[in-house]
C-alpha cells in the first residue's frame, strides 16, 4: 500500500541505548508546531523527495522552523525521504531547489542532510547513528 501522510501526532520511544522520545507532527499540523519547540532537543525535518510540487511549501516550513527562537541552537537533521520512488527529481535536484547550501550557511543550528526510504529502510541506520551522536550516547 502507498504511504499515507502523517496528519496527527505520534509519540515513539527509541532506545539509543538511553530512552529518547520522538514526537511526530504531520505537515498539516504546522500551525501548532511552535507549541512543541520548547521541549525539543533535536529536530528531524522530513521532506517528501518524490513530490516536487511540495518543495516550496516544505522549504517555507523549514525556514520558519529554523528561525524560531527556541530552536536557535537545536541540531537539525533534514531527511529527504522516499528516494526509492521513481520520480524525475533526484535528491541532488531537491537539495538545489531547497537551496540547502544557502539554508545551511545562514542557519544558527548545525544542519545535517540524509537521504532515506522509510519503505525499504535505506538510510535509517544513519538516522539512528546521527541521533546517538547528537544526543551524546557513546555508541
């Protein structure tokens, strides 16, 4: 079945090995995202790399998040997801359209980018490794 966009909020606990709580907020929940910023120690921003029509709105949302005062020093991981879906936009083109180099150079936060496929697992080990390193776990 085709993946369905996240429309609500989900909480998931990960052991990295210490317990970390991940709160997932769908893009349509953007207006209430700021109410969660104060409890955020890292940020994972997921972009649908198979949907070029959403690039501009995703970019605006990312810029809004990066400019929020409570997140000024929170490490950010931008995930270009669905790289397994055949589409005419390569991840390199997506990064170019997002102007990621400009965003990274202007942001106050450290920003890392990874390409992932939640469907087939590509890149997910790298996400866990980034979380461990960013959250201070030794392994």
